[in-house]
C-alpha cells in the first residue's frame, strides 16, 4: 500500500498490523454509539472487521502471496491473531472466575449442566427443523449438502469453532467448503445477536442492577487465595508469569484428543486458568495475575479474536451469502437463547445475571460475556459462563456430528 504520493509504503506484515489497529480504532468508535441504552461495544470491532473483509480482503491478501507457489499466507496469519486473542481472553476469564468457580458450581451444578444441555438441544432441534424446511423448499444440491450447510449454520449460530471443526471432519473433504459457507453466514448474527440479547433483557425486565449484582455473590468455598497473608512471592509486578503458565498448560490440555473431540485451545486455557485461579498459589509463590492485568488482557484478547474472525468471515460471507440460510442462522441463535432464558428463569429460578452468564456460556459466546461483564458492572458473571461453557462445548460438538450422521 502506497500513501502520500509514494513517500510512504506499507507492505506485508506492517500493512496487516496497520489494518488491525485501524479496524480496532474505528470499531470501538462504532461500538460506543448508543441507541436507547443499547450499544455494540466491542462487537463494533467485529462488524468493522467483517466489512473490511468483505471489501478489502483481496487487497490485503495480495500482500502475502508467495510468487513461487502462488499461495497466500494471510489466512494463517489471521488465524494466529484470532487464536492469540482467544488465549488472552479465556485465560483471563478463567482467572477471574477461578476464586468463586467451585463454590458457584457446588451451589448450582445441576442447573448449569441442565441449562447447557437445554440450550444446545434446542439449537439442534431448530437445526433439524431447518433441514426439513430446506428440503421442502428445494434448497441445496442434495440432501447431504443441505445437511452440511445446516451443520455449518448451527456451529456459526453458536459461534462454536470446535463444532465447526467436528462438522467438517464428519462430512468429509467433498463437503467441507459447504460447512464453511454455513458457518460464515450464521456467524455474524451469532456474535451480534447474543451481544444485543444480554443488553436488552435487563432493560426489558426493568431489572434493579444493584439488587441483581447482590444475588451474584457466592460464598467462597474455603480454598486459599493468592492474597492470603500478604507475604506471597510475586514472580513479576503484573502477574505475567502465572498468566502465561496457565496459557502454556492450557494449550497442551487443549491438544489432548478423545477420538474426534478435544477441549481445543479455548477450553484448555479456560480449564487451566480456573484451576490456577482457584488455588491462587503454590507454597509461597503467587499464581494470581493482577486484577488490572486480567482486565486489559480480557479486552485485548476479545478485540484480537473479533478482528481475526471478522476479516476472514467477511471474505467468505461475500462469496456464499444466501438470505434463506441467513434467516435459518438467526433462528438457530434466537430460539435457544429465548428457551434457555425462560427455562433458567421459571424452572431453575436462577437470578438474572446468573441466568445471562449461563446463556453466554451455553451459547459459547465469547463476545457476549465481555458485553455482559460491562452491563452487569461485575466480573462475577464470568463464573456462570465458565460453569456452563464446558457442557455446551461438548454438547454442540456431538450435536453437529449427529446432524450429519442422522440426516
């Protein structure tokens, strides 16, 4: 890219970094716009990245084409940005939730498990309905192709990369591109829809935010914390060392596979950070990063994840967009959320923020958790997310595979 009459030339990685920071700046400005108390917040970054991918992906892609092979390395670089963002975000969430996680699980374990299963089962049944409706409408080149599209739509509607990966492995090489198309179409509303939901529900229900925050308070389960005694040895002033230790352990855990299933880097880092955050120390050595470090990494990680996913998704979105499939994706996002919320409210009797925190976990929605923390004014909602997320993660992977095998 050449600017100022050739006086300034930005190419390769420098150009990619320029695009990333520019998208972040514009995205946060867009996210700040508030209409009747509702704003996109960090999801504004995703929308700007998506538009960038739709319009300028070829320009960016041209910077990374190997002249010898004719192949571009841009997709791999964007994957690095996205994965780094996920590592920073979920590791932060794990540490934040860790001190109260097990006490919260002890109190609401059955509710979290049941709600996670209800949300994913509802999403799966909605997907089945879309398959039959699609066949009646004559969509897809074949029954197998339509099912592959819908499996992709479901993984996108629930923003679940593990489900997306599992679906691609199940359909085989000939239909992998079809699954990818469905994922890209549904992913947009999958992100934005849940972000808006967690903002709208407190307004619709006219919730007393201070009272709801009080209901989130969980009695600690007696485990030792890093702050006990005030004499713990800190490896560095920001807590980078324990944070990176949790990330390293988490990446290894995420690589352990059971057949076609694994926790992935996301689940592995979340699990490792929950454990380190729960115990808080080893002997006299502190395992807790500073609170401000966790807040910064959480937001930075979310931003990088949305930029990497948005640019890539924008490029695919233009190529394969179909309005009917987009509507299917909307249903697969909205129906599980509404059913899950009502079930948690009237059957499980969960408080509002425990309810919404569980919804973000059940929908495996990383961006929505970031928004909910801002809406609730407390990071304690992360415990409900962390409790429901593993159940939903496993369930959505299995459901996406069952769809393809059975239909």
